[in-house]
C-alpha cells in the first residue's frame, strides 16, 4: 500500500465528512463520533447521491437524497435496501488522515 | 322524572354520574353545582401538570360538554349557600333548586396551619388547578419556594417547582419524609434523592411564623429562629373534609359527613361521598375507595343493593425518577416480622412486614416493579410460608426460574386487580377485549383501567398482548424511531420538564438505544432543543439535514439551488441586476418560484460561499427556501396599486416577513397576505394566511397545498395590523413549542383537537399571547441572522472545497 496524506483529522467535522477528488470520482472520507475514519465512494448505490452530505450515525451514513443507509465499514446498504458502495482503506496517524493511493489508482486503471 | 342535585364536580361525583347515566340514561333530571368554574379534572394528576409533564387538557375527565351531552344542568362557579331539607331545596347564590335526592360531594379543604402571616399574598395550599397555576406562574428561575409538609402532596409540589427552576426548601415536622407511608430507611433514601435534585429538606423542623413585606410573603421563620426566604409558601400538611354544608343542614357530622354503607347520610334523601364523608370513623383521601363509593352511591340512587367496604390502599409518589411504593401497615409491633432487601449502590430498598405468615405491609423504593404483586398478597391475605425465602425478590422468583413478564401476566387469575385507581380486575379487561376492545384507549374507554394515574398502562398492554396474541397491535403513540421507545410527544415534554439542554444529555436521560441516534431522531432532537432552549443549546450542524447544514437546497445531481429573500415578493432593478450577474457567473438555471422569488439552480457546493458573498453585497439575504423554518410571505399589490385592494397587503406581508424570518419551526411555514377576498396571493391554503377586508383582517391557519390540499380555518378577525402581527407571532411560537417535528400546522392542529385550544392561547388570553411573543423574541435574538453572511467567509470557502485533489498526483 502507498498511503497518502490527505489532511488533518480536525479538518473533518466529527459525525461529518469531506470529499477527496480522485481520478475515479469523488471519495467521501467520514469521521465518526468515536473518531474513526472511513472512505467510501461519494455516490449512493441508489441514485448517485453525495453520501458525504449525509447524516452520520454510529458507523453508518444516510444518503441525503432518499434516505438509504449504508455501513461505513462494508459499504453495504442496510435494512430493506440492497446495494453496495465501494470502500477504500483509510487510517489515522498522528492526527493525519491517510488513504491508500495505490488502491485508488489501481481502481482508476481498472 | 326525579330530580337529583349534586353539589361538587369532583372525581367521586363524576364517576357516580357516569355509573348512573350508564345504568339508567334519562332517568334523572340532574343539576350540578361546582364552586370551581369548570368541570371535573383528575386531581391526582395535578403534579405532572405542575412539573410540566402533562397539560391541563390531558387531565380533564368531564368537561362542560360532557355534562351537557348527558343533559346535566351545570351551575359552575356558583357557591351553594345552604340546604333546606324541610322543603327539599338547595339554595345557590343565584337561586334555589328543588331535589328528590341530593348528593353532597364537596370534597376536602386543605388544612392551613394557623401560623401568624398565613393571610399574606403568596401563601397557598396545594389542592386545585388555581394553586397549581400559582406555582407555575411563580416559577421564574432563581425564585424561591418553601413547602411546609413532607407528605405525598408536599413532595410532589416541591419536585414540580424544582423542575421548573425554582429554589425549593421542604420543611417537615416529623423525623422523616412521608412518615405515614414510609419507614425511616425509605424516608432517608427519598430525602437523599430529593437533595440530589437540589431540593433542600429540613426534617423535625417546626414552623413558627410567616414573615411578610408589603402584604407579601418574604420568609418562613422556624421556632429555632432560622429564616427561610421565599417568594411563595406552599402549605401541604393535609386535608380535612369540607363538611360545613352538611353540618349547617343539620346532618350528622363527625369529622366528615357521616354515611352508612349505602352512602346515605342521616337524612335518607341526602347521600354523600368522597373526601367529605366519614364512614365508621374513617376518612378517605385516595382515589380507589372514592370510586368504590361512587359505584355504591349510584346503586343506592337506582334502588339497588350495594355495600361499601373500605379496602387496603397503595400509594405511589408521582415524581419522575423517584420510584416509591407503599401499601398496608408497616409499623413495627409484637408478632410482626420484617423482610428487608437493600442495595445501597443502586438505591434500592424493599421491606415487607409479615404477621402470621401473611404480608400486611410493603415499602419499596428504587425498584417498584413488584408493588402490585405485593399489594395483591396484602389484599388477599395470602399465606406466604412456602415462598418466604424468595418472597422479597418478587413473583419472578417464585417456584424456580425467573418468568418473563408476559407469562406472569398470563398466569394472573381473573380477579387479580390490574388498575388500583379504578378497581378493574384482569377478568373485566379480558371481557372488554373479547367484546372488541383492542387498544389501550379502547380499554380505557370501556373499563376505565389506566384512565386515572396511568401507572398500570403497561400492565394493561400486557393483558392485551396476552389475550389478543398476534392480533395485538402495539400502542398508537409510535416511538420517534428505532433508537427510542418514546414518541415525539414524550420527548418534547421531557426535554422541557427535565431541562434537557444537550443532545448527549437527551440520549442519556431518555434511554436512547443507539450511541448517537439516526437520521430520523437527530434532526428532531436538534430542533426540539433549539426551540425550547434557544439561549442554552448550541445548534448541531451534523444533526441537520444537508439543506439546513449547507443553507441551500440539494438537487438530484448533488448541486444546490440558491434563493435570496424577496420581502413580501417585492424586488428592485438593482437586485435583479445582481441576481442576473450571479446567475451568469455561476452558470445557474433561473426559475421563478411559487413563493414569489427567484431560484438559481445548479450551483456547486464549493461555489456557495462565493455566490452568497456576491448576493450579500447587493443587500440580499438567504430566503431560507431549504428549511423547516419560516419560508416566504406571499402578497398581492393591495392598496398600493390594485383598484380592489382594501388594505396595504404588501406592506403587512413585508412587516410579517421581517419579523419572522430566520426562525426554525417543526416543519416549513409559509404565509400569505392578500388584499381582498379575491385572494390573488392564495392566502387560504397557507400555514397562516391573512385576507384583508374593509373592516380589517381575517387570519386563517392550517391550510396546505402539498400532498394534502386543505383550506385554512378561521382563527381570528382583527382590526389592526399590529394585532395581525401579534397573533401571527404567538401562533408561530405556540407551533414551535408544541408541535411534533415534521408536522405541518394543519396536522398539529388536528392533534391538539382543533382550533379552540390554540385560539384560547393566542387570541383570547392576552397575557399568554404576550408571553409567547416574548419567548419568540428571545429565540429571534439568537437565530434571526443571515446564514449566508455568516458563511460567506474564507473559512467556509476552504471547508466546503474538497479536502484534497488526488487527480493531479495520480497523473504524475
């Protein structure tokens, strides 16, 4: 893996998200109430809504367009809905948020 | 038809009339006197009204309309001055009424200790709605109250006033609180719980004199010279039967009006029941025996056989969070044995008093779940020798493994009492279910179970569930969401009553089942906290739906629409030039809206702070076209231009919008002001619409033109613009304070039972109207700010742009 620093943890509001532009489209980087980070494609599996603007609760996010709920851990739609949003490795080191750039490039190549 | 006169509209006489009308409708010509200027309410629920957990409307049992529907002539607010038994007439202040049978149900009077100064203003009892309202009115933060009396009523008064922010001291003559219901150990735990809530408790304290200043109470002085300063002094030291009328009429009166087991006084044509009677030397203050008396009195009037037998009573303290139960006799004595369970860390204390292998008394503190079971053992005189070792652990531990509560309910015999207040046994509830009652409300209506204090509602639901099996539909008040069992109404009430001022506190205190809620409850909680505690609560953007967090309306492609405010639908060439320039610069689609404004569509999130800065520079602010809040005030040109216009509808619309903008509401709120009944501004389908006429302004509310189409209902007709503005502000504030999140006004109005209650609050009661307006203005002092101006800054420009751009690096 080649980790790339995308910014400080404090740049992301708790229970919120920021967007990172990549070759394959925007990636939403979420920060949960317990200060963990998760990266998912910023496109709802339903109608492409920006998940980064959803309400974050527990380790889940609700899409702002039609209230589909996705697990931040697996990218899987919850409840009666079925669908999957790509997830990407993310971690925090010394207060900085890191994404796996290799993975992002690999997918963009795919 | 026989003539029946009833003196006193209380819980006992109301219940008696119910029995009477049920058994023999139309058999009696009934006249009802009541000194209080209203019908009958559930007096035991005054404490939840005081604490703010219930409203007065919720505790009304028989209002004037109920009596009217049963043909009762009501003489409310009229005192009875005498009874002429020789002529069989009741003498009221406004004339006499003849009777064949008379029922005296005058209840009780609070006992006022004859202390010097007891006539001072601010010295009250705790007995009726007037007293309750006095306490509510006095409850300014920092105001001080002293309660004399550490019994049930005194403590409920103290806790209620404390919940409303007052500094409260309880002064109790005896060595521990509630000494008639509790032993010293439980009294100690109760005292500790009250002290933890910030209530000062003085036991073994003897009051000496009430001190005043300019005719108003200033302090209570104890016999050791201590002065306790107070703005309000509540005496709750007991009640005495109101037997004066009976005594003056020459009836046999001891401490109360003496009655036989058929509730007849010494004159067979005069019956008496309730707290004013004395039966075999005994007085009655709790509701259960009063309802038994009501049943017997009705039977006697109908010429049926019935016998009143006093029964064991149990007591619960209605202070949210202090769980306390007592029943029977728990004084120590020869031949009596105790079983005691203590868990100090959890604050649990249970004590059973046994005599000859039977339970004769129970005191539970902290965990009262088994109270009814112990009460049953006391009442039935069950021999408990076989279960003595595990008795204190309750029914779940009798005979092996702990049973689930449903099985325990299923195992109850048909004559097991479920509702102690109304004496309803399980068999009666099952019978009602078999006759078609399938909800808690239906059971309440048909059997009265859980209709008084409501503590047994859970038990009644379990009986429903056991009896109906899969057909049982969970209670109608649906929880807010899967994170909680509380419906919206409870959450709103408890946020006010418990002074919950933050989201974590709300979730902790109200037992949320998820760590931080969900997309459904968080916006609702955030709104409730904003509305109830504008000065204390800090808005949480992360609990806002995207539109309110980003102050723009998200569109299907993830871009936003931007809509500046146009006061009353008026604009200027300069504003239009600025809008046109912004539309060009940010490549927007331009749409004229139904709310008389211009919408710019297709704006990217990172451009929002920039376009706002441009529009701000031209003097425009956010139109809040994206909020559950004040949207727009649509107007027509009115007398400025129109040949039919009757008033300055545009000017009034602008005034309203300038006053209301920026406020958050349970759902979106739209207004219109139209200059004549031709209604060009379409005011009659708005949340609030004003139709101008020659003589003034007609205000209608509760319209809708969305998923449902509804015409407004008339709220008031007024003569001046100022009245329109005042009533509008008061209506909006009442809606803000009491509606469920996401209920538009028409839904809220339907849930409050129609416009009468709202009209009384915002139109008729001027003082209340002013109070609502004052609370609205406090909220506006925080929230009437242009969110665009606050966000058209470099910080937001940075924060709303992508955190990083890896497209460049990927290309390297």
